[in-house]
C-alpha cells in the first residue's frame, strides 16, 4: 500500500484523521484522491447528477456577514421580497420544468415568520411532491420544528468556517457555537441536514479546512456545500483574493471520502460546466448542481458574490444543463 492509500484508509477507518487529511490536502499530485472520490461517488450515486432549483425569495437580511454582498450594511443593494403568490407560482414553474427539489433561500428576513413561511411550504407541498430545502439562516428550535411540521424536508445552513476566531471576525452578529447548535437542532428535528464552508477566507489555513471537513462529519451532514470565497466589491473583504478552485475540489473529494452517501453540490461559484474539460467538476466527488429559478427582475439583485448567473427561461436553462451533463457521460435527474 502506498502512502496515499494508507492515508485514505486512515480516513475511512477514522484513525489519525486530522493528520491524514492534512497530508492529502498538501499533495503535489492529488489525482489519485480525485479518482478514489469519484469511485466512491459512483458507488453511492451511480452516474446520476441531481439538479436542484434554487429560488431566492428575499434579499433582505439583518446580518452583517463580512463576505456577503447582501449584508445589511451594503446600501448599494436594491432590496426585494417576493410575495406568497410569486413564490408559489415560480415554484410550480420549476416543478413543471422537471425539478424535483426546490431550495428556498433568502437573507435573514424577519418578515418571513415561521408561520408565514410555513404556510407557503405547506401550499407548495400540497400541490406536488417536490422536496423542499429551506436555506434562510438561523432559526429557533421552535421555528424549525414548525417548518418541519409544515413539510420542509431539508435545511441548509453552512457553518462557513470551523475556526472560532475567524468565525467571530467574519460575523459580528453571531457565534460559531450558535451556528453549530442550530445545525444540531436541524438534525435532531429530522431534517436532512446541510452544512458547508468557504475555501479561501482571509487567514484560513489548511488546518482550518481540515477542521471544516471534520466538522461536517461530526454534524453527520446529509449535504455539504463547499465553495470558494469570491470577493464582493461592496464588502469590506473586497480586496482579498478569491479562494482556489483546486483546493475547493480537493476539499470536496475529501468530503466525499468522509461522507460517502452525502449530497455534495458542485457549487455554482466553482465554475461553469465544460464538456471538453476532462477534469470536470463532477470528477471530484460532487453529485449535485443547483440552478437559479428566481425571476429575472429579482435575481439580478440577489448578489451574494459577483458573477452568479440568473435565468430568463427556466425550461430552456434546464434543458441546456441536462445536455451538458449528458455530454459528460452522466445522467441528469
Ligand atoms: N442567509 C442564509 C443563506 C444565504 S447565503 C444563511 O445564512 O444560511 C448562502 C451561502 O453563500 C452562505 O452560506 C455562504 O457560504 C455563501 N457566500 C456568501 N458570500 C459569499 C462570497 N462572497 N463568496 C462565496 N460564497 C459566499
């Protein structure tokens, strides 16, 4: 057994994990790990790539996350809030176009109380058997319980970074402890639990990334979104460099080894699909891709980071994405 196989085995057998992950992240040539992660992914998910719709129903946010373009201190954002009818009709359009999961995302917007959001979830669930993922920030145990009762299936709340002091630096209005507690509540309430983190945050080290990966495992995540940090011009982190795509793919590959069955999205910030690229984003262990279905007049104002593309035609976009996935030898679903 060579050194790389030995370290992968350590991770699988849950011994010397931290040291083994660090060793792998530092490799000059990571391709054996990508190949291994790809095999694990194929074993658990076959050739399927699941396409998720993401509906960004409000960009109003009370928080001040330093990296996020929607933070409440950014006065250059035109704020919007979709109403109940708009949310439901967009959801139905996405379902008609073939989406089987709908991610409903927003800033932390108190207008959407658990009661109100719950009614919307209930109505969408009564009209179709779509899976609903909520991604609207930290909520109390009682609120999460209510939303689950209304039919929400999954909850996505990235821990962002497992480094306590980096977390505090980035979030003046929250603590890592609260975030993690909220994720544990989500799990306990029976949601499919999604966490995740960013690669390339200021002062992040490979040690931090290792701890991020181990936290995903500790939280028993069913989903994990790992994406590069992309500086937003209207934030205090505008001058920092973007996170590395290579390191992001490495982290996804190790997450696949740690959580063989998990749903791991190739985050949009990782780049576009290119069927000519042999080393495409689905060869590192990712099995999910998300597409925005937010109406065009709103989507241009939902800029967490620059460059994320919106859609003008839900049907045509989905068809185009399915074709690119097929061109990679995978099966869109
Ligand atoms: N308000 C919700 C969800 C919206 S933000 C919440 O707090 O969970 C969705 C995700 O976008 C965040 O969890 C974060 O990981 C990511 N994100 C925000 N700003 C980013 C940036 N500048 N670069 C890359 N990812 C970013």
